[in-house]
């Protein structure tokens, strides 16, 4: 039986392997470097077994990646498989679904190393590639947005299971409700709905001999352009209001528009905190949907109860801090 490296190489016509697969860390996917007679490549397994419920979302992210390549946005170069399963992905016997890219000789960078002009031009171009008319209903759960009756059901389950976080959550239901309304209203009122990268940060930018390249498109999906701008500004801003202002101005100079309510610029951090609370609660009470990951890579299972309490009790303060910071930037 052929070794895994041989199966992968043959599936993308990469040539004879020169050595074994060497594990590397690329996001949350199993990934390897593979050197062959044709060169060096990065290969990753998207999933094992049957297709997950979120395959359609992955296809959307791949379509954005394709549009980015067509538009000349600097990114990794994908390899077409010999027998495509969908897009640039192929299924390899009982080994799951895989992708391959040309290997990029690179160094990682710091937030400060990213030039404001590159930031502005890259983000402005990215935001023109895949417009939407509204935020899809299927996406609300990923923002932590749930109706009051769902919170009551979770609390009923928590009380029956004697969960220590039930009391603090009850005490802060008004805060949760206010933040939920705030997030939902911002997205419903937005006029800049798009599919975009959704994980823009220095951890996904590589310095190569040809300049900076944006990688790792697997988290791409629906968002609002101004919300993503705010997230990226926080990631590359080095906690410096002056640098953040330069990044926003570079985005405007490149044709990007900052829209919506001024205090909503940094809403992404709020949605992240709320969604992490709800994901922890669902795992804590055993209320998992088919698309839910029971062991997300970012979650510490030994501190779920404490993290639910901490996230809930600081939610309103975080909301106020982010709104103040956003207003400061929008009014500069």
C-alpha cells in the first residue's frame, strides 16, 4: 500500500516525495511540508471521513480565495488536484479531504512591521471582492446572538445540573440582552455586508522575497466591512491610537469606506466574547448542534465554568470600553 506522502503527492501531481511529511502548524488544520522532485509544498487535511455540515461554508471561503487570486491580492498559490472533489480540494481514499499550496519561504512578522499602505490597499481591495445584500440568518449563532428563550432553556438546564455559572449569568441577563441587541442592530443596519477573510492579523501575514502575503482563508465568511476593518485595526494597531488612526486613514485613501454607527467600529471583539460565552455554555449543558465542535482548539475544558462567569460579568464593561475607543478613532 502506498505511504500517505505518496498518496498526497500523486493526488496533486507533485512528483516523487524526497522525504516524509513534516508537520507544521497552520491554523487549526493538520498541515505538513512536503518536499518532492518538483519542489516544496504545504499540504493540509481539511477533514477526515464524511463531509461536515460546514462544507458549504468552506466552499464560500474558497470562492473568496479564488477571487482574491484573480484580483492579484498577494497570497499563497494553490495547487489544482488531479481529481478535484470540489474547488482546489480532493478526497484521498480513506484519508479525508486535502489541499496543497506552493511552499512559501518566509518569516513571520510583527504587527508593527506591516506598512500602513499595504494594510489599507490590501483591505480595501479585499472588501470589493464579494459583496452581500444582508447578513445571513445562519451566521447569527457565530456572533453569539440568540433569542431570550434560548438563554432561559440553557439556564433551566444549568440549574438542573447545578452549574456554578447559572447564578452569575442570571444576574447579568440584562447585560447579555443589551449587548445582543447592540450586535444584532449593528449588523442589520449595516450597508457594507461582504464575505471576507475574518482573521486578518500578523499571524496570517508572511514576509517573502516577493513582499507580504495574506494566508489562511479557512475562516472567511459573511461580515460587515467596517466590522472587519475594526478587527484588523486592533490586530495591527499595537495598542497605539496614533497607529490605529494611520491604518484607518490608509484604508480610506485606498478607497475603503468606514460606515455605520461610529461606536460600532470595534464590535468584533464584543461578538468574540459573547460567542465564546455561548459556545462554552452549549458544551457545559450538552446542547451541541451537528456543526458544533465539542472540543474547540481555543477552549480550556478545565476552566469552562470560570470562563463563563468571567466573560459574562465583564461583558457590559467591555462593551463600554470598545464603544469609547471606537468613538475616539472615528472622531479623530
